C-alpha cells in the first residue's frame, strides 16, 4: 500500500480520535452559566434522550452519545427523573449523572416541636398532600421493620415519631414515603446505646418519646431540658401531676403565655393538671436534644419552673418560691 495512503489513513484516524475525544470529554460551551432543567421520562431510551440533549444544546452529536452509552454498557441504566444540566458539562459527565440517577432533589424542613397538624399544614402548603390525606396516613400502622414503633399503642397515631429534620426528596414524592423516611430517621437516631439505657431504666421508647414531646415544648436549651426532665420524672415518682402548660396548649390547639384556671380543668387524657403521670401520648415531634434529655435527666432539688418573657427558665425548689417567681416574672 502506498505510504501516502497509510499516512492519510493514520491522520484521519488521529483526527477522528481527537474529534470523538473532544465530543465526549469537552463540554459544548465551556464556562457557560446556562442551567437546563432536563427531564428523562419513564421508558425513554438512549435514542430519545440523545435527541433531546442535542436539541437543548447539551451535547454536540446525538449519534456519538448513543454509541458511547452503548459501548459503556449504560444504554439501559439511564434513569428517569429531572436533572439540572448545563452546556458547561461534558457529555461523559452527563452520562454519569443520568446513569447514577443524580436527579434534582427538593428539601423540606420539619421543625422541632411541630405536631401532626403543623406538619399536615406544611405538606399542604408545599403541595405534597392535603392535610386530610396526611392525617389519615398518620393513623396507619408503619411498625413492620421499625423497632422504634414496637411499643407504641396501636390505637394512637404517629404523633411524636416523625423526626424533625431537613429531608431531601425527589419532586413528586408522596406523603407516605416521606413519613417512612422520617420514621426511619428516628429509628436510626435512637441508637442501641440509648435503647439499652431506656431498658435499664425500665422505661419504654413510647414513654421517652412522650416525655421528650413535653420537654420540647416547655424549654429551649439542652441544659434546661435536662433539668425539666428531672423535675418531671421526679413528679411522676412522687405521684404529683406534671402540670405542663404545653399539654393544655395541645388540647386547646392554641398557644397562650398564661393559661387560666378554667383552661387547666378541661377534661382530657392529655391534661397533666388533672391527671397524674404522662399524658395519653406525645404532644409534639421532639428533636434529639429533647429525647436525650428525657433519657438522661439532671437531678436537682428543683420541683417547679417557669419560662420568663426573656426566654430564661426560672427554677424553684418550693411552691412558695415558685409563686414568688410568678409574681416577679409573669405579672
């Protein structure tokens, strides 16, 4: 064969190789600030995806995209969902994103101390579900595979068990799957060490969650939470009512700075002024600090406390001291 022809063929292969390499590993528009919300529909194959990528200016040649994913064995691994892509991303990195399912995720934040009605409103406001749908789901039994729910009374809803946190979700995720995500989070947060401590104290996870739900609504800092936890457990041991204003707020569905005597007389299994011991069940969804405080209370001589307008918690040893504190800080 003529040497010139051989050299020409080598040159063509070399140029083609450079062309292919640049198409695969160099972005169409380096430095571009353009962001494209790109959707891969369920059931779409490499051909449809490549045509759409080309039309959006995200790749240079659809045929090279198809050949590349075929040779990499990724043709059937391109995942449906919404992606955030850009012409400043190379084709090889786009393929990585699509094959790994690096889809856009939304963030939702459940605040410590929210109750089920608060979460239901949040879900409705964020177009996840209606309030009614969420509250119905919260009555379902999710205990299978979740030991954290093992001692929860079957007739109670999930109040207290939806762990407050920031969650990443795929757009369109239903309320039931988000509930499962929150329950699994709580199941992981209550570690083996914490569970062993609960057992050693001859308490149940349900009792701890219920206590933590009160503490969450009563005081702010971990130090105060542990002291209030000590007061509450001491009152239970002394057969004295907890007298938690947070339970009255839960019954009424409103927050007040000071509750009237009549408020504290409302007949309810959640009323800790009329009933001794813990309320029927949790009144909020507590964070980890409150759960930890419920398990590890601080022992003190205090028997009473109140929250001052400036956010401080005022502790008292006697009822006389407590009344004096009420006069000083609440009137």
